[in-house]
């Protein structure tokens, strides 16, 4: 989908990492509710996978609602050619993200020529974790709806520049020894995104054969047309692996972030009597330069997660997000998988982050066994001001 400006387009890209363990297709299912909320269902291009295969592709210029709008929610899941939900024990959805970018008009589809990414408001360096939406295995059970009168504003013409089975990626399972640039991986790197490049393949049981599957990432977008009374939200993503350097320059203080994406959870000592009580705790802290009122919050973690909490100054709890584990076999309730994360919807105006307030993110994982390439992200939406009736 593209929003047309004078010489540049606003487009969207989806990156989906799908691991299978055991032509653009778009469906119009549009409707309006009494609140003028519009809903439409889209499908990614086809993803073909054999047993054990990995798909880690970027789809440029995907279908998306047009115009100057307020995004209210984004839901995604993996489905088969019949449109049926595919359970995680058949195809594991490691993650998907949605990014926004500007690109010159008349550029070929799926080309990356002339791209200028329009990232979110925080915190990591360059375009790291700059997505507008993104989840993983928990996607079916995690609410992303934004209450009125708030929304994520996109398509404002004034902002478009003119002239412009293997659920952890363990290296030994995928036989990967080099990174995407051909450099040898460190022997200490046991697993993570570097070991799940596109078209790689996980080891299968000897003699195992299975059919190729055709899959799609189905995504449902809800939005309303933008009105003057609506309050735009800023998107922030806090990465617990972020290491911050504060540089004092002659022109003022500068913050240099360095997000590492993922980390390793080492197993606790075998001499530990109650291994079920082993917990890995990781923290990161830094000041948030421009504050505001928290409207929504949710964590993103992988299997083995216990939960994550975002704290303000003096240990004040801003939001806690707890994983939900499945207990059955159907899609959305797969036993042993993280199938949802709890969300926070503070009463508007009740939780304010002050300019320069120091934030701390704490993430907890069970460390009774090793977990490779885990993430500890916290996604939250902030309004710089409240609606007039809250002031």
C-alpha cells in the first residue's frame, strides 16, 4: 500500500521469521462499526516451507489502509491456503514486524531504492527496533487495541518528505557457523537470529519426510479516519540489552544507545537443589528525555519467560506484562508455547512519565535450562497531552 505525495510515497514493509517444524493475495473483508472503525484483512505473499525450513523474508510495499488515518489495532497470525490458523507446534512464528518508510514514486515494487525509514520514537540506535508493530508466538493472545480518542497517526501529508519445531535458533541445529556477511560466528554464540537466515534448515529426525506447505501471514488492521480532536501517540520500544553511553558535548548532552537485540540465558548450576526456582534477571536503565502519559504497554519475550516490568523513578511500576502459556493443541492455545502477553491500559492521566525521568526495564526468564537468542522488549505508547476533557 502507498500513500501518494508529490514525489514520494509512504509505504509499509513486513518482515516475518517463520520456522516450519513438522503473488500478492489480498482479501477484502472491510466493514464499519457504529464508531466508524474500519476493519480490513490482508494476506502476505505466499511462503513455501518444507519440514525444518526457515523463512526470514522482507515483503516491501504491502497492502495497507490508505489516507490520513488513526491506527487502532494490528493483529497477525500464520494461516494455510484455506485460511485456517496454523498451530505453533506445526509452524512456529518467531516474530513479525511492520515498518514504515518513504520511497520515491515510480520505483519498482519490492525495490529498496531510495528508501527513508520512518521509525518510531525510541530508543535504540539508527533503525534498530524502529517498527510500528511487532510480536511473535504470542500474537494471537495479545491485545493491541488503542482506546479512544488516542491512535497512531499515519498518512499525514505534511510529514511525507518532498523529493524522496525448532523454536529457538540454536546454531548446532541449523548447522550455521557464519553470519550474513560470511564472518565466522563466535564459539560463544550458541543461538539467535544469526543462526536462522532465510532458507536455512533445522535438523530432522532420520528418515523423516513431510509435505511442503504454503503459508501466509494474515494481518487484520483496524483504523478510523483522522480527525482534529484525536490525540496522536508516540511509539517507544525499550530493549533490555540496550547499553547507554551519555556523551557530554559542547552543544549539550547526547545519548548513544546500543541495543543488542537478543541475549543468552545460562542454565543455573546443576548443584542447585530446586532447579524449578532458577530465575535469570536482566535489567537496563536510562532517562527518557521527553515524557508523557502512558496509554498502553506490553512486553515481548520468548519461551521460558516469566514476565517483565517497566519501572519509573524510585521503583514506581509503570506496567507489568506476564506471558500466557498454552495448555492444549489448537491454534492459540498450544501447550508449552508463549501464546499471549498481558497488557496495560492505565486510566488516562493516571501514569505520567516526566521529562528526563529514569526508566528501568527488568525481564525474567526461567534458567533451569539454557535459552538461546531470547528477547526482552517493552512496547509502550505515550500521549504528550491529554484530551481537553481530562485537562
